[in-house]
């Protein structure tokens, strides 16, 4: 009984955080789509949350920290799938802790977080070389790109929530 209690104590809870892009745009949930928009009184930014992936195959290598991403307070997780010959970012009904408890990595839901001093990038595990991004235009969907630093921003400022 004691071993089981200890194991339950080691299970993490999702780590919530505020996220904003290079131009200080926040994420807004509209019709089950994440939109990058300037912060204003009319916008209630969504917070994301993350949990680590437990699959040992995803922990090896230098891709970054293997995590699952979800919308805080919702049963929606970020998910990559192919459409029109390239990966797209979608939200899918799922509980982030169910992803955590799966033994094998659920690659469409898995992202590698790489942190620098002040920013993080999120690379798709299912589509290496593709990163979560926002457009340099306002009120555009959050999507995926291979082209970093041109019309899309792949670096995000993360503020942990307590």
C-alpha cells in the first residue's frame, strides 16, 4: 500500500502558464481555434498547461523537453495532423492527464519544448522541423511552420502560474 501511495504522490499536476508571442500577442479561443491577438479588455487570454511525456524513447536525444500541451480549464489538447500535404495545429478533445498516463508517446499530441534565456519554442514530435507559430498579422490562427523568423513567430514568452 505504501508503494502505491508514493507513486501517486510522484504524479505531476499540469503546469499552467501564460503565453505570448514576440509581438506580445496572447492566445484567444474562438470556435475551438487558437487565435493570436493583441491583448485588450475584450480578450480573455487562454492559459496553456503542460505535462511531461513518460515514454523513455522521447526523453533521449537533444530535441528538448517532451511535453503535452493543453488549454487550462478545458478538455482540449494541442494536436498536429497532416492536411493538404503539411502539418496543421488543431485542438482535440482530450484530457492532458490521460496523455500523461499513456505508456507510449502519443506523437500527434507531443511537442519538444526548447528554452533559451527568455523564450521557448515548441517543435512537433510527429513532424520534426515544424514549430508552433503565430503570424505577424493580428487575429490569425496559431499554426505550424518550418520557416522560422520571417512571417511567423516561433519564439514564445512563458510566464508560469502558481
